[in-house]
């Protein structure tokens, strides 16, 4: 193999040779540069391959003497990975900047080439003064590249950068010379052996070296100059700084950390944590895209520093974790910077323009999800490993800091993404497509997916992940140009086939949920046939959600579970934000989901602690602070069931979603949270639960959620929001049922799970279909639709009867079980609340029938048609389910009872044919249902016969009252019908929770707004920051 | 107010640096590394009379290569940074005496520069110093003949050629299997003579040419900006 | 002797920093930077000095025997050579920047270049 | 001994020059003072048995960089004359 020293020959030779290229031959210069970078890449790449295949690392000696007497370089595995990465991104960056470099002339081309070459040597060198020289090369080259596309701002940024790096490298030089004085060597390995940190002066020399490298990494808060350069320079250069330079500098830090000794680990981690959290909080107020990316880069480097600081804890896993985060950052940040250069919009609000070319939106989404650490990207697996190990070793405060910082990053990145997806884009100038700029972006996006896949294969837990659903999603994404009819068919067939292949592997508990997810999914997809055109983007994201759901069910280990959980979150987020006005709700959904996911992550980490396995069974025997662990798991799952306090995303998200999406996210998605809670409660020991306070608290939370959800539903004028609030209430029941931790409670809970799935799907599908016809959500704008849509009317009527829990329909089963369970448990107060909220439920359910279907038909609805047949098919299939369940409850409840009996064998129902017995009474489902349905039919028939001759009054026939209404809706009997109740109950409807979350958000934003003023823009202040940073670290680390 | 703050910060910074200062006791002898350089066997191996030159050109040759690159980089950056300036010149007349003196001096100074870097391995001085001296001859040329067409193309080519030769010599050592930048690619000669120390004088000469060319380029850029309007 | 020079070096470093942190004029800041650099170089050379040592140029016969005990340390000197040249490069570049900044706003006050902040 | 005294004097002189470089009203004088600091430093290097460094410092540190400073000052002064009346180069007025 060719010696890596020839990187210098190629790089410098190329740069010097560029002097001969005539000024006119601009293309030749740029091509020569690209060829040189490619050649360096081939050289390092061949080393990478060789080293992976077992070649040994090579020391490169210069001048024919061995170190420490001459400078040596090292090409080991890490070096080969990183130099290849630098050359790769350098090549892509060169292609991206092709035109800019060409226009700037041969000199600029030389600078770029030397910049890349310098980074290579910085990575490889093992001599500290040589490191200094090549760092200077890199920073001078950077200062030159900043002004590549010159503007007043970029020159300012460049000057500040020069000033700051000048001071930093001066300090580094001081440190180096004193290190030489104490140790007599400049070789990094020699310095490691000399252990100069033990001397008083030596420790200061070491501090100066370490701190200057840390400062070069633009650590918060002495990094104003770094942010300026990200903002002020060409986006292509920003990409290089963030991807290539940061990567190389990070490796330098890790090299020097070896030298500094393990005492420094802690301090590097601490500085990293401060940088990660600080930078991400300050970014909250930032609205300029490139500067925002700068903040994010600094944050990511902080995270990497934490990893480096914990390298002893992470042990052999360190490279895996560090490379996972590093490569996600490297690809994603380069991609985002490049996108910023293509889109050419400073203000993140104007990024809505990216939507004009949907594939760019996809690229942006890829990068943002990769940065935050969603699957299937490498950062997901790395973060998982990191949190698991840190929790395992009891470093909880660090985990909290990491997750808090990540959360902040998610806030601003998703806000940005939200603007891109939903912002107003009509008046923004569209951007041009230049192929040399798009190519690199596409390549890094693909690279993210590929590296993600390979990262997952590295660990046993990751290798167990089933990628088939995800590949299916990818396939349907590629077929996105096809019409709805074809894609829908493919999706349905695919899901059905998948369900068919996996159901034999599932136990009964999982089968129940999988059936809800998959059969429910297929039924709601059928409604999709009603849509015309291609419906771009719908199928990939819907299937992504289902892929996540099925992964949760199938999960054999906690990593798989979390993988599925995040996929499901991502998919549902995209589904939700498809609605017209759903963006703000989409954002809050995502943030609650991310927060919940982090709670889960921490809980799963505690489960891992001490058990050393990722098998799903570990949550059955958590031994490390189990109260916290189970509590965190439950809180995490409660974000998906929208328990009170964590619910504010739900009404908007479900209410504003598309007609066939609402049932998916309401009837189906919420059950994922329930599944998680069930798993957790089983883990807590079922009947032998050792943590009584948790279910007790959970029970109260469920009861209060049920009450407030139902109460809020009463005051809604919007039909879909009404149903959404109703879901919150219903989930409250479910949570309460499971919290009772008894056979009957669980059976009630399960019966509600099945029921809620059935009727909420019916109601959302029907109301959604009606909305599609009448083009409004507001109930007072509807009325009398029974004449136009009798089938829809029937469906809603059956649905609300099932929901309200009165006999004869299936809802009654749940209610009956509940009251039995409450009596048995003795939770009378909670029971009373439940009973009360059941009453409240009638007050809104009635309105669904009355205001939409009864009363006067509006003029503009004279000609509406019955809802689409494609909605009617799933609706009536589900109705059939409700009827079967109602008439033969034992068919459902007996199997469910068997499932529950695994953990709660006591207090079972006893069955005698179709009659269920508890110690409080009995219930014969079939008999009751048949009797009541018969009576109902008789009464209806009688009524129809007797009212044949009734006189019909038109809506505006107001001769009787003699008044002319000023606003037509006030004539609607259902308009503001509960004003009286509202007068009495308004206290309970104050959105206290929402206010509290707003306060939290305002507090963080205000803090960011104040603190970021330290970045005054004055280069002089930045120098003061740097010196202060050195002083503070000195006093903290070495002491006075 | 701000000055008070800075004073305070500097005071604190002094307390950071103080341990370095207080633990400095002067050097009583050479470090292990420099003892190695000063050992008889290695002096013979490199065969350079000036040990600093030996260190600069061979032992730490990679630094020097980097350093030359930095000047090259600076020249390139300044060239594309300041290129938007037009190249008009002011017409200034210098006295004939000055011009004649310059005509005499310029070759002498250039010769001096060349002498300095060729003898870098024998006497104090070398590529950087010689290069700087050559650059000062160029300045004199600017001053004496402000209107003369300064052939910066020549200097750019000189820069490239000497750079390429430098890199080539360095790589040649690696290709021969001796090591990057090894001076033993040329015969070592007799200690203390001009043709000694292997490739050191050759390399240092090209460093000198390169540095001279680079500095001249930088100066020319600044000067042509100055002559604008 | 080396004590005196190293003290001078450190004091010039501080003087340079003082100029960088308090003076508003860009050129003055660059002068400060140049002083800061010079100070560091003086510290480095002082470090190389060995009492009674002569310059590491072996132009006398007697220096060839037991060289290591007669000369000063050549390594820091070599490093300073490099550092001085690098310093020149950085200073020149900073000056070029200052010139362009002045063209931009017709001002040399560092306070007037705060377009990028927060 | 006399070396020590001379070195001390040199040191004091350098500090004085630095003071001038930082505070003298005329920028030209300040630049010259900076060059002088370099020049004295190179004398110091000679005392410290570092003739190579002394040569470099004299030629580059105090020679060439001073010339570049002059070029830039000159250019800025011309710029100022085109642009406005005020001559900011020497002193920035207090705001």
C-alpha cells in the first residue's frame, strides 16, 4: 500500500502545480483540485479497507529518524476512518462549491485543496508542534475560504475568526513550549509517557494545550466568533467547517486526551455538557438558518465531548458511540448547510419555499431526524448505547443533561422543519436547481440511511431488528408517483400479508394489539380509496407509522422496542401535520413525543442497569431505583395516551388531521401507549405488584383525565375536536382500569381498548367523511343531514350508543366490569368521578346526532351526497364488530379474561353460557342486547308510523317568533347550547396545563434571549471571552 | 469601566501563567531529544554544521514544509482577497541617484540572500532569512521603480517550481525508502563544506527561493492595492 | 539572563493582550497581536538557553567533541523560526482583512463591525 | 554581568516601545515602535545564543511586517481621503 505520507505529496504537489495552470483555464484548476482530493481519498480509503481487513496500523517516520527525534504520523483504524471521511466530504464539498471556486480563481482552488490536506495531517500527526503548524494551516485556510463569496458580513466574520484563533494558537504555543520544557519531547506519545500533568507548571502547560483545543472546537460560551463564521461564510464552507474541521478537531481532542491522562476525562465531559446544553438552549431564539446550524454544530460537538470524557465508562463501545453521533452529525450537518446554500433563505420562516420541490423537503427531513437521533440513523443507536451505559454506571445527572439538551435541539429543529412543511410560501422566490449542488446533498442523505443500517448490525440487539417493514416503506416511497388506487392496494395487500406471516409468532396479549394495529390499519386504509390523484407523501408516512407499531409488538429486546417507538412517532408526526391547520399541534405532538421517548429511554436504561441484557423481560425485574424506572416508563407511555398534563397536543392534532388520518391516530395510535403501560404494569409484578404508589397515582390521573377530557368535549363546537377530547376521556378510563391492578380492572381496561378502537374508528371515519362532504368541522354549520346521509347517521348513532356505555351495545360491558372492579378495589372516589364523567359524556354525544343529523338542513347542503362508499365499507365492517361484541360479549371477554389471568388469576369472571357472574352481580350480554334491540326496533317502527303526517318546518320559517336573527348560526338549536353549564363550570376548563407549558417555554426562550447577548458581535469581546474561559477552566480544574 | 474589567481579567490571567513562570528555572542542559541531535554519531549522519538548520530541514522538516505552505496559503488568500483592486499605478518620479543606487544594490542584496540560504547549513541563517532578504530587494525595486512592470507571474512560477521541487525531494526520500524529507538522498559530503549535509542545502535553497517568492508576492499584492486610484 | 528575558517575554504578552482587549482601532489590535506573538517567541527562545552554552553552530573544532554540553538547545530555536514565519502570515492576512473592512465601512473601529451577532 | 544589565535595559526599552505602540497617537509611530520591539528582540536573541532566530526576527518580524503595515496604512489613508474628511486612522473618537 502507498504510504499515507503521500497525502502531503498529492495535496501540496497539487496545490503548487496549480500555479502553472493558466488563469484562463478555470475548469482545469477546479478539476485538478477535485482529482487531487479524490486521489487522497483513494489513498486513505485503501488504508481503511486494509486496516479493516486486519492489516496493522502504520507509523510513518519522516527524515529517516525514529520518534521522538523526528516527526511521525500514524495511520491507524481511527485515522483511516477519519481521513477518509474528511476527504470524502472534501470531495463532495469541492463539487458543491465548484462554481464558486472556479469563479474565485486558481488561488481559491489552492486554498481549498490545502485546507483538506491540512485536515488529513492534523488527524495523522503524532507530534504536537507539527499539530500546531497544521492547525494554523487549517485556520488560515478557513479564514481565506470564509471570504470565498465575499460580503461585508463574511469579511467581518473572517476578521473575528482570525483574531480569536490567533489568540488561541498563541496560547497553544505557550502550552507546547512549556510542555517541551518539562518533558523534553514534542512527541505526543512521549508526552503521554512523561505525564507532565503531575508537575505544577506542567499541569498548567497541559491545561493551556487542552483548553486551546477545546476552544478551537468552539465550546460554549467562548464561541461567538465560531457562530459568526458559520453565519457569515458561504454555506458550502459552513458544511466543511461543521463536517470536516469539527471531525478532525474532535479527533485531535481525543488524541490529546490520551496524553492529558484520565483526570481530564471528567473535565472534558463537563465542558462538553455545558456546551451541549448551553448552545442548544441559546439556539431557541435563533431564526437565521445558518447560525442556527452553527449553534447546533457546537451543541453536537459538546455531546461528542461528553462521550470522549466517558470513554473509560463506555470502554470498547466508545468508538461505536462516538462514530455513531459523529457520522450522523457529519452527514446531516453538511447536508443541511448545503441545503441552506441551495434554498438561499436566511430566515427559517422562509424555508417554506423548500416545499415547492418536495424531494428537498424529504432531504431536509432526513437530516433533521438524523440530527435528533431518530431511527434508522446511526445517532439513534449511538445515543441508545450512550444512555444505556451511562445509566448503567449511575451517571444519571449526565443523562438528564444529555436528554435535556437533545430536547432543546429537537425544539428548534422541528420548529424549523415545521416552517418548511407548513409555512406560507407563495410570495417567496423559488430556488434554482444546480446539479453540482444537489448531487452531494443526495449522496450524504443516502449515506445516512446506509450507515444507519450498518450501525444497527453492529450490536446483537440492533441486528435483531426486523427491517422488512422499513424496506416496504422505502419501496412505497419510491412508488410515490403512482395514483392512490395502486398504492393503496399495495399497502393493504402488504399489511395483510405481513400480518398473516407474523401472527403465529405472537402471544395472545400482543396479538390483541397487533390485530388492532393491523386490521384497524387495513380498514382505515380502505377509506383512502376515496381520495383522487396521487396523494403525495401519504403512504410512506402512514406505513412508517404502522411499521413502527408492528415493531413495538414484535420487539424481542428493548432496543427494538424503542426503535419501533421512534419510527411510530416519526410516522404519526408526518401523518398529523398533513392536516391544513395542524402545524402548531404537530410541533407540540412531536415535542411531547420526544420528551416522552427520552423518559422511556431513561427508564429502559435503568432496566438495563444491573441486568446487562436488552431482552424485553428485563422490565419485569428492574432492580436499579425501580420506582423511578417504572415511573419514567409510565410517564413516557402516558405522553402517547395523552394523560392530563401531557395531552395538549391531542385535540388539535386529531381534530385537524385528514379525515382518514384521525381514526388512525386516535383509534389505533393511542393504543401503543396503552400497550406500553400494560407492559410496564406487568413488569411491576401484576398481582404481586411491589410498587403500590405508582398504580394508585396512575388511577387518580386516569380518573381526572377522564373527567376533564369529557368536560372539555362538551364545550366543543367542532365535531372532530369533540371526538378528540372524548378520546382523552376514554383513555382516562382505560388507564384507570389498568391502574386498578386487578382481574376485573384489567378486563375492563382491555374491553375498553377493543371498544374504543371500534367506536372511535367508526365515529372519526363517519364524521370525517361527512366533513369531506360538507366542508366544515363546525357542528352548528351542519344539521338535518339525516335526509342526505342516512347510512352515516346510523353509523354515528350506533357509535355513540356504544361509546356511552349504555346497554345493549358493547360499551356497557366495559362499564359493567369497571364498576365491579371499583367496588372490589374500594376506589369509591375515583369511581364517583368516573360515574360523573360518564354522565358528562352524554352531554356531548347527544350533540353529534342532534346537531349534525337532525334539525334543519342548511341551504348549502341541499345537494350533498351520502358519504363515500369507501368510507362506508370500513365503517360498516367495524359496526358489525360492535354488534357481534354486543350480542356475544363472551366471544371477546373470555379470551381477554384468559390473557389477564396470566397475571391476575384472582377475581375472575365466571361464565355460564353467555352470562357473566361476579360477586356483585351478573350480566347476560346476549339476552340484554337482543331484548333491547328488539324493543328499540318496535318503538322506532311505531314512531315512524305515527309521525307520517307531521308538518315540516323550514329553517328560516320564523313567522312564529317574529324576530329576524342577526347571525344565522344562533338559530341553530345546538349553538352554544351549554352556555349555562359553562357559566357554572368554566373554572374547570381553564387551560391550566397549557398555560403551564407556555410558561416553561417562555422562560426558556427568555433565558436564551438574554444570555445570547453575550455574543455582542464585537471581536474584542470574543477575545475577552476566550481569555476568561481559560481563566475559569484554570481555577476550576487546577484551583487557585 | 471596561478597562478596569480587562485589568482584572489580565490579573487573573497572570495568576494562570504564574505557575509556568515560577517553575521556570532555566535550562541546565539539553533535553534528551537535543542531546540526540548533538551526539557525534548523528551530527555525522546529518552532517550539517548548523544544528538549527539540521533540525529545521530534516528532523522537523515536516514543520518547515507546513510553514512554507502557510506563507503560500497567505499569498494565495491575499491574492484572491485583494484582487478586485484595479492595477493602475501612480506616476512618481524618483531621483536618478536613488535609481542608480538601487540598480546597484538590488543584485547585491539578492546575492546576499542567495548566499544566506545556500550556506544555511554552515552559518546562521537559511531559507527564511535568505528569502526575506530577497524580498527586501524586491521592495527596493518597488520603491525605486514604481512604474516598472513587476513580473509577478515570474514570482508565482518560481514559487510553484520551488514548492514542487521541495515536495518532490521530500517524496523522493519516501519513495527510496529512506523517509519523507530525508537528507540522505544526496551524498553527505565532508563536514563543514558547502557541499555537505546531503540534501539540506538544496532543500533550504528551494525553501529560500520559495519564501522569497511568496513574500514578494504578498508585498506585491499589498503594494498594488496601495497604488490603486 | 534567561530570567530577565522570559520576564520581558511574559510582560510583552500581557501588553499585547491588553492592546487587543482595550484598543478599538483595528490596526492597533493587530499591533497588539503582533506584540503578543513576539512575547511568546521571546519566552520560547529563553527556554532554549543553557547557561554558558553557545549557538548550536559547530563551526569550531572544539565544539565537535562533547557537543551536547557546550551548546544551547536547538529545538526551540527551530520552533521559533517556524512560529515567526507563521506569525508574519497571520499578521499579513489580518492586515488585508483590516484594509477590506475599512473599505466596507470607512471605519477602523471594531465596534462598527457587529453586523453578525447573537 | 554586563550582559545582564544590557538585557535588562533592553527589556525595559522593549516595554517602553510596546507602550508607545499601544498608546501613541500617530499610528505611524506606533508601527515603527512595534518594529523596534522586534528589533530589540532580535538583539536579545543574539544574547541568548540564537543567531538564526535573531536574523529571522530582524528580517521578517521587524522588517517585512513593518513594511506591510506601512502599505496598509497608506492605503487606508488614501481611502479616507476619498471618502470622508475625518482621519480616523490614528485615533478613534470616543462615542
